[in-house]
C-alpha cells in the first residue's frame, strides 16, 4: 500500500529506507553522493545535500569521506 505522506522518490525517504534495511551509513552516504551527482535540478541537489548532512550528523563515526 502506498503511503500518501511520503514520496517514494524523495531522497530522504530513499536513504532512510536503506539505513532502516541495515545498509551501512558509509554505503548509503556514498550512494547518496553518487545520486546527487546525477541530478541537474537545483532543488533535487539541495534535497540530496540535506540527506548527506543528515547521515554525516547522525553517524559521525562512520568514516564517510
């Protein structure tokens, strides 16, 4: 069943879903960084920037860089 509150293509939703599934924060961060590089839309890039900041803040010991 689709959740009307979340957009299935929302970067934050996609990243949260991967983290909730047990994927490592570093792996999700690298995936998000690559996904951000693929988009040209300014708003979409800013959404991916938010995701990257969130992961960096929530998992400071994950060796993200």
